[in-house]
C-alpha cells in the first residue's frame, strides 16, 4: 500500500477507535462525528491507493465516485448517507433551532454511526490489502 494511503487508513482506524471511546463516555455527538471521519479517511486511503484524487468530505459522494474498478453496493451508499448527516450537526449549535448538539444525540444513533463506519472501513480494507 502506498505510504500516504497507509497513513490515511491508520488515521481512519484511530478515528473509529475514538468513536468507540466517545460512545462509552456518553459523548454521542462526538462518536457520530468520529465515525463519519473514520469512513471519510478510509475512503481517501482507497483513492490514494488507486491513484485517484478524493475531493470533499461527503462519505456518500466519495462512495458514489470511487475510482475505476471499484464500486459500492447500495448498503454502503446508504451507510454513507447516514454518516454524512453527522458531519456538521454533531458539532455546531446553529444546526438546531435551540440547544447544543450533544442534547440531540442518542446512544442508538452513535451505535448506528459506528456500525456504518465499520462497514465502510471493512470495504476499504478489502481493497487496500
């Protein structure tokens, strides 16, 4: 695996571990954001390995525009859409009519986000090895 691809993937794994720690600590919004970040970075590792250029922060967009020879099944695309919903609202209060983001997030959402990220990292890992 090219060095930068490996760096992107190592960071993706670390972000996914952080999501798990945030979940256990009750920081559900951060678990969701870290899961989104893990998936985004794993996909960027895949683009690096394939010699492609990954642009943007949308997991769904990255999955939809994978380099030639790679394609994501519908379940992964749906996971990407779910993760993208946590990119901004998990961090910024003005994403909601009132209150702080942490007040809106639940354990179930965090568990689902981590599950989606695990699916995407698994897909990437299969193509990176």
